[in-house]
C-alpha cells in the first residue's frame, strides 16, 4: 500500500484543520497546524523516497470511470519525486517564514488555509499520472493563487492583480484542457486506443508526433504553459500578482506555481520536442521574455517589482533552455539537467523574495531610492541578499553560475537549429544576461551601501530576528559553494529525469570553469557590460520614458477584458433581455403556450376517461372548493385573506393526492403547507401586509389573454398525458417500465440474489435506495437554499441576535418577535396570540406538550417509513412543525434560547451522514450508495429488519429538520 | 377524475400566470406558489388514474421461499398498484419547492427592508437602457 494519497491529502487536511480551529487559538495555532501538516507530508515523501526504485516508482491507481479513461492515478516517477520535494521543501520554508512575517491580526485562518490548499494543489499537479487529474489540480492552483493574491482585499490593486492573474492563467488553463482533449483524440484514433496516462503518452510519442493534429495539441498546451509561467505575451500578470503578501510571492510566484508551466514543458518535451513548432516557438518566446523581463527590471525601484520582472526574465531562460532541446530528442542529453536550472532558480529567487520581505519588515519600504547604507544596521540581511544576487547574476562559485553555464552551453551547441536562429537567440540571451547582471547589482548594492538616502528610514531600520531569517538562509546559503555539491547532485538528478523519459544512460557532469575558453570570455563580457548598464540606469530610464513603459500586451489585456468583453456582454444582455420583467414573463409564457400547445392541437382527445363514480363526485366537490379558495387568493384586498386562501388551495391539493393513492405525498403536502402558511403570515408582518394592487387595464387585458392561453394548454396537456393510450404501451408490449421494476423489487428481489430495497413503501425505497443519489443531490439543494437564507440574514446587523440581551429574559423582549394582530385577530389568537400583550403562558405550555406529542408521531413515521407511509422527509418536516407552535407562542429571545446556534450543525451532519452511508458501501467494494439490509432476531420483538438505507434516511431527516429550523428561524430574525 | 384534475390544473396555472404580471414581489410569489401546486398535480394526474388500484405500499404476503431455504423472492404484481414514480418525483418537488420558496420569501422581506418597495423589475424613468 503506497502512502501517496496520504501525502497528497496532508496539505488539504491541513487547510481544513486550519479552518476548523477554534477562534481562540489565534495566528499561532494556525501557523503551527499548517507547519505540522506540511512536515507530515514531507515525512510521507521521505518515506517514499527511501525505498524509491526508478524501475518501479510508487503508484496509486483507483479506476473511476474507465470507459472515458478517468482515474485517480498518482505516481512518483523521477521528475515527480524532484518536484514534490521542491513544492513541500520550499512550502515548509514558506510556512515557517509566514509565521514570523505575517501580522497575527491579518486573517490568519484565510491565509493559512489558502496557502495549504495551494500547496496541495501544486503537489497534485506534479504527482498526477492522469492528465485530467493534473488539469484539475492545475486549475486549483489558479484559484488558490487568486485567493492569495487578493488576500489584502481592501486594496483595489490587490483585487485587480488577483483578477488579472486568474483571467490570464484561467484562459491558459482552458487551452490546456483543449490540448489534453486533442491529445486524447489523437491517441484514441491510434491502434492502442485512448489514454490519459503520462506513461502511455510517452510510450506512444512517435505516433502522436506523426498525427496531423499534433501541432494543434502542442500549441494549445504551450499556451497553457506560457500563461502559467508568465511568458511573453502573457507575462504582464506576474508583476500585478506582487500585491500578494511576500511569503505568497516567494512560494507561488517565484518558486512553484509559475514553474508549473515549466513542469508541463518538461513532461511534453519527450513527445513534441522534435516538432517543427517547438523549434520555432519555445526558444524564441523564452529569449524574448528574458529580454522584456530584464529590460523592465533594470529601472524598477520597488525591489519586489524588480524581482517580479526578474522572475519573468528567468522563467524565460528556463523555457528557452527547453527550446534549445528542439531537434535533440532521443540523444538523452539535454533534459537530464533541466531540473538543475529549476532548482537553482527556486532556491535563490524564493530566498530573495523572502529577503525583500525582510527589508520591508525592517524599514517599512521596498523602494531602493529611500534606502542606502543598510549594511551597518542589517548585516545578516545584507549578506544573505548579496549572496542571493550573486547566484542570480551567475557569479562564479554559485549555483547560478552552474545554471548559466549549462544554459549557454546548450544555446551555443544547439545542433539541429538553423544557424541564424541559433545565433540570434544566443545574442539575445547574452544581452538579457547583461540586464540580469545590472539589476542584480541594483538589489545587492543600492539598499546596503553608500550613504542613507532618507535619514528617517535609516534611523528606524532594524535587523530581523533569527526566526524570520532562517527560511531565506536555508534557501540562499546552499547556492554558495555550488562547485562542491552540484556535481554530486547532477548525476542523481539526471538519472531522475532519465528514468522517466529515456532508456539512454547519460552521464552529465557539470562544474566550474576549468580553462579559459570562449564561454569564459562571454561570461566576463556579460559581467562587465552588466555593470555598465547598472551605472547607466538613468539613461535606460530616459529611454523607457520615451518608449512608453507599460507592456503593450497589458494594454491588449485591458482592451479585451475591461472594454471589449463588458461591451459584448452588455450588448448581448440588451439584445436578449428586455428591461421590463413583465415583458420577459409575457414572452416566456407565450412561448410555452405556443410550443406546447401547437403539437396538442392535432392530437385526438381520448374520451374514455370520462368515468363517473363516488370518488369522481367527491373530487369534483374538492375541485369546486379549490376554485373557491382560488377566488380567495385573487379577489380580496386583504393580504392575510389571500394567504389563507393559498393555504386552503394547498390543503385541497393534498386531498387530490389521497384520491390518487399517494399517502406519502398527502402527508408531505399537508406539513409543507402548514409551515409555508406560517412563514407567509410572518412575511406579511415583515413587509407590512400590502393591499392588493389593481392592474392597469393596458396590462390586464394581454395578461389575462396570456394566462388563459397558458391555462388551456396546461390543462389540455395534463389531460392528454393522463389519458393517452400510449402511456401503457411499454407494459402492454411486455417491456417492464421502471415503475414496474421498482414495485416488484421493492421488498425482495424478483430474481434470487439480485438487489432489492428491503421495504414495502415503494416511494420511500425509490427515494432512499433506487434513486438515492438523486435524493442526495436534492438535500444538497436544500442545504444551498438554507445557506442563502442564512447569508441574507447575516447582513441585517441591527436584527442580529445579541446574547447579552437574551439574558434579560422575556420581560425585556419587547417588540422583536411578536405578530401584531391586524384585521384578522381571530387567526392570530388561534395561533397563540392574545390581542393585547405578549404570548400567553398557557399557550406556550400547551405548545410544549403538543411538540412532545408531535415529535413522538414523527419518530413513529420515521421508523415506519420504509414499509408504510412516512420516512425521513415526512418525519423531518413533522419534527420541524412540532416547533412551530412553540415559535409562535414565544418571544424572539425564548426561541433563540430554545434553538441554540449549534442546532444548525444538524444540516452538515445530516449531509455527511447521508453521503457517509453511501461511502460505507464503497469500502465493501460496492458502488456508491448501494444499500444492504439485515435481519436481526430479538427476543420478544421477533425478527427486526435493519436496512442501511435507513441510515441514509436518517441523514435526510437531519437535513430536513435543520433546514426547516434555519428557515423558520431566519424569518423570526428578519 | 382526469378531467377534474386537468380542469383544476388549468385554473391554478391561469391564476398563477396572471399573478406573475402584477408588480408586487409578494403577488408574484403567490403566483409561483400556485403554479408549483398545479405542476405537482399535473405530474400526478399524468401518471394516470385507474379505479381499483392500490397505493404503492406492497402487501406483505409477496414472498416465496425457494427450495425451503431462507432466500426470499418477490412475487409482487406491479399491475395491482399505482405508479410510484410520480409520487417520488413530486415528493422531491414539494420539498425542494419548500426550500426555494423559503429563500424567495426571505429575499422579498430583505428587499422590502433595503429598498422600501416591493415593485419588481419595471424600468423607472431614469433607467431602461442596457
């Protein structure tokens, strides 16, 4: 049994645990929880690494929907192992850093839960073997990134940045999905059939590459990768994302999430690396992005913005490295060392972002124009930042130097590329590296050396504590002395990548310069030119001023999303929707009348149903009284009278349910009508019992015409459907209908050993067993409705229940919750109100007694429900109804005290219970929600049947009780 | 019976649709309630009405013991009972309708509190474009 799912679950469980922590724990408890779950995930990863065998990497496979190749498939092949360490290792550092960086009052619950959810999503991207799963996690990283960028939601710039990041990466995500679909299409046309697994995709790389749609799939996936990794022309979202708290920037926008695109490039390189489009797109886009990012970074004065542009530039570098792999596929050479580049950048850039946060923390500014001379006050900060910058610039002895050397070697020795392209990209990369050198000098020198530029800031500055410095030190210090350990690391890393893609056994050693050659000269030239650019920043600034700074693609984005789409949306809305609700209603109703009425015109009317009998006579009488009640709804001016009419109509309908032999329906209807009636009366009190308005003649005539037309069509359709001889056709032809199957198999199966519901009440068995999934969906809808009610209530601050006031008892209750007797004093009296004064004690006591009695009946109905009319819905409604007299006869405070807040825990509890019963079946290897029943022999009582569907029904019961209470309570609070 | 039910459906739908054309949200709510009652009844009636059938609660003596073992096999004749499927559908519809209408009621009450009117969606003098 592999521990992979557990490892992946840890961050998500951590997010849930943070959310569930009691308020009292504060930021510390949330920080500790997040750290503990991260370390637990690391523990599982370490465990998996210890016994790791490249030939048989750990796998977890749960077939979900095999016919469309959906499965929950996790694996830990070489690259996945590397990336998982990267995500969790840096994740642990970031969580630690957050604990010291974030203000404890700064919504720690939201922050740590989003951070942990992101960690889980990112981990999911890299350990998913199934492409669809990877896509789902990919999107989850976009959403969590959106939440984290917008963490300081009071800042408009944070909202704008978050929105921009979500729209750009979300659009790219859709392209990725389309690319995966095209890939699946290609594969399903091949002899091996469709698949969604990475391993099989690589095994059939030649087949894919030869397909005419290969270019389309590649392009779509490249858009996905480029948006995620902020490549030109999509690079503009990344600087905006810097509105996020600094730990988030270090984690998402430097070390991990923006590298998801790089990860994807690495995964698809073995398939598409030989494609013409790869050659002409990946390398050029990478180098262009390097140049743009570097150019913008030179003149940035906010250190964090500078680092953001530099990230854009260096992501371009890694992308370009993959570009240089074009035409080299199968030689086993190039990509063995891509992971070194990724690791190098993640270490120094993650660390530098944290250092930027440290500077901000110590000086309250990130603007280098206000800093200077800080090395005297913040020596450790200065040292770490300078080391990080040295690595970023690729100075000898650092990890960055090794990475740069790899990159330039790959660029210079790019065989298989046209000579002009190779030279142009090499030149572009050299130029971009000069920019890199210049902005590295900026970060390393400007804040720390020279004279303080602003005395106030300098006086205030203070060194950070060891806790804050620990995480960046852990990331930055290893980039030193890379000459010692990187050569040792390169071989295992190479083998990690190799094991996944190639059979070729490549040995790549990298290290420091050993002799003075061409590359050495190029490097020296870059250092010198970079220093030149640094001292000439002013000239660059003036040049940019003239050329216009904002990236042209950002302008394009603004045109598209801020102008064009809103314009299209408003035009489209104006076209389809008339501003008048009535007009829209008329169109809908008329459409219904025509669309349903037209086919009815030609159909014959079946006269065979004109039967007579005592039941029909009684039904006629009922219908007549229903019409009278309808008159009560339509005619009187008094709103209360109309509501009473409404209730009567509902009750009479329940009579029809009895005629149609639907006992469960009749019970449910009566109960619902009762509750709705009470709620309508309370609503009337709230909205001031509006008198009936008169409809203007200009509206009344067409409205009446449409109403009559719709009524005729509805009646005719009902009659036709009910009396159609086709209705029984399948039965007559010997084909059993669903209904016949349900009836026959309700208690016992018709075939020995087959499935049956174990209950005599077929309606209840359909609800909890045959169609249990539908019911689960239904109670979920109810939960959503209750959630809506609760949210609408929440904003009514002045009516929020205040416990301190409840303590004062009924005497102080006042006017909060008391129906005012109006034109119908009799009704209010009957409902438990005296004309003057508050609720009477006698009625309240009576209500208690009634409640106990009614609850008893509900209990009986619940247990009887499987075999006789009743069940979870009905018992739930009845239990809630039991409370209604109590509500009506008590003051607001009394009711609040009787229904403490945690009673609403019934709703999630019921939902979990119902869903959980279904999951239990899965543990026994049966499909979700399969029910089972057993017979237990008890003394005295004889044989008792216990059906697992009953537990499902219990969940339904809990949800219905909870929701009815929330709804009624919501009304009490309005 | 079918005729009676169909007539009632027509009356309820007609009244409900007419209510929809009133301005006040409260009146529209009443209209929607009427229409939902009518639709429930229509579904039930469409299931057909046959005199003499039993409610869908199957009687107990429906069991055969096969070969003396405890395995029980159903011998229920579906033709004896009314169609249970519309019942299950309508039960679901009633409960969901209850949830939705409660939400609507709270929405109306809140709307009344914040905008001090119950009038729905008719363009005022200043609006009406876009």
